[in-house]
C-alpha cells in the first residue's frame, strides 16, 4: 500500500522576493512612515556628517527626509544613515547621490 506520492514542490520565485503587498497591480503600498517626510534641506553637502567628524571613509550618501541628516549607506563601513534612521526614528531616506531620487524606508525595508 503506497499511501504517499512523491510530489516535489516547484520553486516559487515570486514568493522568494519582495512582499506580495507591493506587487498588486494598481495598488501602491502606503508606508505609514511617509507622514514623517518633510521638505528638508540637507544639513551638509560635504558628505556623511559623522564620517567627516571621525575621518572615516564612506561609499554612498543618504538624506534623512525628516530632518535633513546626511549619512552613509549600508555599503559604507559605519552605516550612519541606518544608525540615524533606527536610532533617532527617522526611517525614510532619499538617495543623496547625483541622478538618484529613490526613497527607502529602513523600518519596512522597501523602496517608496
Ligand atoms: Zn516605513
Ligand atoms: Zn558615515
Ligand atoms: Zn533625521
């Protein structure tokens, strides 16, 4: 009596990537942190504020859209943008790189 059937589960690439809520056609995921976005002026244009003080290198820059803090990205050694976002509670940043205008929420970890 062979009561079980070997049925391999096919890989589902859609489930392995981003949450489904972002993928519904026509519906935009409304991040609750968007209410914290202000029209800010960058506090510096020279680079990551903390890295400038400590003399550390950085790779890319992120602009806090709540207070204008400029910090370095997750590919940088110190990740000051993430520290600022999660430490102070300003989760939404915009890329501070020339030609890039995407926004990112450090809490939900999604592009906005
Ligand atoms: Zn969020
Ligand atoms: Zn930094
Ligand atoms: Zn901030």
